[in-house]
C-alpha cells in the first residue's frame, strides 16, 4: 500500500493483572469526583464491590445494562445519574454495559472509564448501537469514545469458556475485516495480525484451563488490538451479515460472529489475497478452512441452525444482507451470499477461498 490515512483514537489504556485497583487514580486523572458504576444484572455484585472500594468516589450502582442498548434503559440511567449527582461513569463489563456508558456520554458528554471484561472490543470504538421500538441504529461521535480503558485479566478468569471462545472469535472478526478494509492502513494491519496471533494462541489454552492467568492476559491483549482495529477502519461483508442476522432475526451477537467468520473470510479470500495472507499463514494457509477447524476444535457453535435461525429465513436474510451493502473487497452478490448463508446454516466448512 502506498497511500493511506491513519487516524488512531485518543484513548488511555491501562493494562495488567490487578489493574482494577487503578480505577480511583484514573477517575482522579479524568477529574471525576462522583462516578456512577454501571453493569448488567449478572455483574451487579462485582459493580457493588467496585463501588465499595471507591468509597466517596462512587455515586452509586446502576446494574440494568442490557444487550443492544435499549433507549428506555438509557433514559432510566440518565435519571439515576442526575439523581446521584454523578459527574462521570465507570462501565464494568462487556459490550452491553459499555454501550450504556457510551449512550449516557453521547447525551451529556460525561467522562467514561471502562473496565472491560469480555473480548468484544466496544471499549475502544467511537461507535454506539442503540435500540428504540425494536429498531437498532448506529451513531459515531467523539463523545462516545471512552477516555480511559482498564484491562485487568483477573476479571476475565471467570468468563465462561463458551463465552470466551465466541467473544474471542468476535474480536478476530474485527481484525480479519480490518486488514482488507477500504480505508485500511499499515498500523491497523499490524495490530490486526498481532491481535489474531495472540488470540489464536490463547483461546485453546483457555479452553484447556479456564483460569490460566497468562492465557487470559494474552487473550485480553489480543482483544484490545482487534477492538482498536474495529475503532480505526471500516468493516465490510462480515459485519453487515452479522448485523442483519442480529438485528432482523435476533440471533446472539458473539455466537453469530463466531459461526459466520470462517464463511465470510473464505468469501473474500480471493479478492483480498495479499491483505489476508499474514492471517492465512496463522491458520495453515487457508484462512476460511483454518478458522472453521479452529472454531470447531474450541467447541464453538458451528451453525446458524443451532443459534435458532429457521431454514425458511435464509432467503430473506440474503435479501436483507445485499440491501445497502457495506463496501467489500469482493462484490456482494445475492446468490453467492445465499449459498454462503446456507453453508453457515448447515454448519459445514466454507467454500474453499480462492
Ligand atoms: P455482553 O456485554 O452482553 O455480556 C454478556 C454477559 O456476560 C452479560 O451478562 C455480562 O454481564 C456477562 N459478563 C461479561 N463479562 C463477564 C466476565 N468477565 N465474567 C462473567 N460474566 C461476564 O457481551 P459482549 O459480547 O461483550 O457485548 C455484546 C454487545 O456489545 C452487543 O450489543 C454488541 O452489539 C455490542 N458491541 C458494540 C461494539 C461497538 O463498537 N459499538 C463492539 C462490539 C460489541
């Protein structure tokens, strides 16, 4: 590549085992004196423990974050934020909790500190997806990007193995699409390859020993890199298909990415051969086939059928996926996409990428 524009997002990253203890000093650095601590109901006890450690720096806990950032939840959280006299938020969790923090900051421009506990990558993007009356819309703005992210692998030791695998494959999907993005650049490409390498090595070790501290650290490091790629360059066919399947058929986020990635990588393998070569090399030379076997060996869900999609939905999914397509290195053709979806639905290996 001889021509590129590279704009990296200005976030402060604090990484390391035990770094959860840096929340107070990092809030101080942001000038926050009363932070509302956010979580899902599932991570409420962790959020309350963090608030207790923060003492007067915590304005309270709001533990109602939900998948796809429903606007009604955001409105309730805004009321809780005002009632508590908060001047910033701490989001403790994965993409759902981080989405709520972003939604609050989008509305009042408050400082956000994220303690990220999955591999989804939302913490390093200026992108917010929110749902209102069943419709999901996406916005991008400077106020949405969290100012500070703390990655503490200790907080991921208990991330269930199944979720670790699908969340890790979700992270890899950002990197795969990042290397062939229309606005790709050499820094994003380097981060993508290093991120996928780290996750390729870490995920099998986590499946063998879920509390393997070194593997957890490596996976979170890889997730940070892959998420940074997502925040830096545009995504293509894979993300469009996953958004369609999630938005119109209510399929689960990380699992859908996990099933689709080998198929979309194979679809683009020929058209983006040079860009994808360093990633293909990490999986034995054929990226689609290599990723499919990798996911299978990890025990990941392998078919859209298992995620609850009906076979009769495939035609509509293909029609929706080719409407307003994202830029993609290979033309997005309806019949080829229908064939790809059919293979993903059945759970068979992808077409050999040429
Ligand atoms: P999630 O945040 O929905 O988490 C799933 C469940 O796991 C929740 O109950 C959560 O509390 C729990 N959990 C999280 N970390 C845990 C841990 N370490 N131990 C035990 N339980 C834990 O899942 P996700 O995949 O991180 O996020 C998915 C959402 O994020 C989707 O809505 C997706 O659209 C969004 N997302 C947005 C972006 C973006 O850039 N805007 C990027 C990626 C994902």
